[in-house]
C-alpha cells in the first residue's frame, strides 16, 4: 500500500514536470536575465529628507536581484547592467475609519524611478507599489509601521519592475524566432 502511494506521487510529479516542459514554460527570471544579464549593479539615490527609506529600498532591490532575477550583485565595472533607483516620498492615504472617525487603516504608496543602463541601451522605468496596513484607533503612526509599509510597498514596486523587464525579455525571444 505504501509503495503504491509513493509510486502514484512520483507519477503525479513526473506528469507535472512533463506538462511544464511540453507547454514551453520558462520562468520569468530567465526572460529578465536575457534583458539584464547575470551580473547587476545597483545604486539607490539617497534622499536627503528621508535617508532611512533609501536604505530600506536598497536592501529590497538587492534582495530582489538575488531572489527574483537569480543574478549576482556586482560592482559597476563588472556588471552587465547598472540600475539607478530614485524613491519618491512615501504617501499615506487613509482607507478606513472607525465609528468615531479615527483612521484604522492606511495605504502606503511608493514610486520608484529606475534607470537601466546596459552596454547597448539606456532605459527609464517608473514603478509603484502599495501596502495596506491597520493601526489602532486614535494612534500615531509608529516608525516601525512606517518602515514596514515602505519596505513592503517597495518590494511590490520592484516586483512590478521585474514583470516589466520579463515582458521585454519575452518579446525579445519572440522577435528572434
């Protein structure tokens, strides 16, 4: 009975693998790497009015390069692509109020201006991300809540940039056919 369950699991896994191979599935990171290359350097322009946020964005960008693009961080001279990122000032909008009129939910919005410089091309992108979060009624927005909101909305903005670059890579592949 146990061998039968193991063999059916193996069969299902094999079927899924064959399906992905047969339908031509290619991870989006591979398309993005065709555009960006496998060595990427980054520079986040630090805002003099809000330097903490710039550090958070730099960490989020570097993490995305490693985890999403499956590329390595490099210095500017040794990279295939250099990304320069400017962060807008975070904007907080009230989403929900309680029965007494106190704000209980916010939406943080971050916009990133990303300039991609490769050997053959220079291109600008604008990407934004949002993050919704709750607060206690009549409470002041804490630094930790603010930093978390900036981090998570930055990650969403970077994910939108990844999707855009992956789409460019997919189009390049279609044009080569």
